[in-house]
C-alpha cells in the first residue's frame, strides 16, 4: 500500500493521531481533522497516569488525526510533548493512519503511545478492577470518570459500528460503581 504524501502545497504539515483525551480536548492549533484508525494497537486502560487523569497487537484503534500546518507545528509539538511525553510518559511513533472516509488514502501520523517500560504502567487488569481505580482517581485536568465517559461518547457518536469491548466493559463497570 502506498501512503499519501503528508505535505499540502509547498509547506509541510504533520498529522497527529489521538485516541484518548485528544479526541475531545486537543488544546493545540490544527488545520483540519479526520476520524479514522491505526492498525496494530489497542486502546487499553493499563497506564497509571494520575497527572492528567496502548498496547501493541493485531487490533486497530479509532480516534482522530489532526493536520498541523508548518506554522503551527513547533508550538503544537512543544505543547504535546509536555502533555503526553513529559507528564504522561508516552513515547512517539509514526504510524499509518486510515481515514474513515474510503475516498481518502492512508497517511503517516505521529502518535503518543504508552508502553510497559513506563514507570506508571499498571499492566492488565479486569474491567471491574480498572473501573474501581478510575472511579476514585482525579488529576489536574479532571476526574478519570470524565475521561472514560467522553471517550465512550466519542466512539458511539463517531464510530458507532465499532465495538470497543475493553472500553465499553470498563464504562459499564464504572457506571455501576458510581450510580
């Protein structure tokens, strides 16, 4: 498969893929965005990031890719590197992003990914155990329940045909604890 050139006209741009809080709260300037997915990664709640509130495999992870223009790139990357790498412990990778719209080709995108090498990596747990942790945790940007519910809402609104069993089973377990 040939990847599309990520440049538009003469000025380079960068696509940044978000699959967590970046889907509803990017907090950086961007030119446009696209809903779609990356293959080979699964969204997992195995990261103990208590400042803000994936594990590689054969699945795919849905989210939003944001195109950042040349003039927005430095500021956006500085912000995201603090938010995701310094405070969150994520590493960056370039991945193939596939837009939801079939008429658009794949493109390269930067993604911030949690790994098991991170000191705040918690590892696998049952949905009930993860929900119990989420229900009691709060960070500088809000309660972890908000993160979970907003992410589930994004999936239902923008990717209704995608069944994210991990996400939705944690959501159900968390709601059972707080309602």
